[in-house]
C-alpha cells in the first residue's frame, strides 16, 4: 500500500498485531514494514527473535528484540508504540517512544526509541506485509526478506492525538513538485 494511502504512524500511539503461523523449523522474515533505507520501521523475525527496527533518516538504527525465542505454531504477534515525550518537528525530531513486543498478549521485549521521524517515513514509504521488497528498512537483512511462515492478517490500531507541523508537511508536498 502506498504511504500516501497508509495509516499515519508518526507522532502518535499505535500498535500492529499480525496473526501468523510459524512452522516447526522456525520462521524468518518481515511481518510488516513501512519505509526504506532512507527511514522507516520494520517488524520482523530473525534468528528466532522477534524484532522491531527503526531507521531514523538513514542516520541511526534502533532495535528492540524479544528476550525469548518465538515459539512455533499459530500466534498473535504484536508491537505497541507509546510516545514518551513531545515531537520537535522544527528540529527534525519526532516523538521519542517506548516499543513493547508481545506474543499472544504476553510481553516478550521492551525498549526505547530516543528519536523518530517527524514528518514522513522515507520517500517511497509503502506499507508491506510479509516482506520488505524495496530498499531494506534495516541494514541487518536483504530484501525481500519474505516471511517463511504464514500470515493470516494484520491489524493496525492508530490511537492518540497526531502532532503535525503543517508548514513541514507543506514543504514535503512542494518538494515533490
């Protein structure tokens, strides 16, 4: 789904839940991603570990990983993004946040993002489910990094109040002219 038609994930509380089946030999790959090598986030499984990766404008990369390996079988795999401070869009900074990872509603990992992108996730920031086929959002995998299990559905929940800088948004639009 093109980024322009996707839910707006920036500067607000949100969560993603993926209903998936992990095969007996384990699974690898992207559950959901939005962005590319110039910025965005990826929710993926690598080496048996659930990971939320955040690419801050190709300058800094942050990862939150599960503390336990993912079990085989059918599961609801989730992350929650909870803002912990205010965005400073004029300084190029989105809201800092705490990321919490869950498997079947049980917390399996937690970590902090000191900074996020304030205005737009990457130039070609499409939302993808089950792979990250364009430029990789995170440097620790190569596209398409397709999920080797089966995904039944993904649920995106956007809550909270969006913080938008109307002037910065207009600059993004004008830059595309």
